[in-house]
C-alpha cells in the first residue's frame, strides 16, 4: 500500500472530521471511501459515454432510430409490468 499526502484547507478538514465522526469512521477511512466512490463514478461515466458514442455511431451509420412515441409507450408499459412489443429501429419517414 502506498502513501499519498494531500493538502486541504482547515475548514474542509474540520468538515471531513465531523462527517467522519457522524459516519462512525476515521477521517482517513472517510477520505479513502470518498476517493473510491469518486473513482467508481468516473468509471461508470466513462462506460456510459462509451456506450452512448457507440450507439450514436450506429445511428449515423444506419440512419435507423426508434420514434420517441413508440419508445415512450414501450417504456411506460414495461414500467407498469405489462408485456410490450419492443419497438423496431427504422429510418424516419420524410
């Protein structure tokens, strides 16, 4: 395990100490948890953007999309526990 030194303002250090006490943790454990959560969120964000970019590239390559009204109806039905036919992507009518 390695050691990293950080410099933080006194006011923030006091807030960390108080929050850690409320959470029943040491300030060190609180800071390590905060860093781990931030890294995990950054990784999730990166994956989200990778998937979105791939899907957008597919839309641009094929020109096919699902109309919003069909997607919305499908999602609403599924959210109510209903079985619904998955909408099919197609090129928009002009």
